[in-house]
C-alpha cells in the first residue's frame, strides 16, 4: 500500500534532486571565488604590520600602568 501511495504522489524523489542541484551550484559558486588575499599580498602585509604595532603599543601601555601601580604599592 505504501508503494502505491509513493508512486501516486511522486514528491519523494524531487527534493533529493533539487537538493543535489543546490549543493552542486553552491559548491561551484564557492570554487569560482577569486583569492583576493593572494592577489593583494601587500595589503595583507600592511594589515599584519599595523596589527603587530597596535598590539605592541597596547602591551607597552599595560606594562607602564602595571609598573606605576607596583611603584605606588611599594611606597606605602
């Protein structure tokens, strides 16, 4: 009885076909993307240098604050 019911409605096969088409199209879209970072390596280097400088400045600021706090504690 269930076999006849499935043959009559025919909707069980279509979602699988549609899903596979959607997955294939999505993978093709992802594969076609260009590698911006590869083309613009100089920009990535600048971002990295700026990041390292900012991290260094933040670390220096924190170090100075901690040293000043330790000095204040030592005075009392």
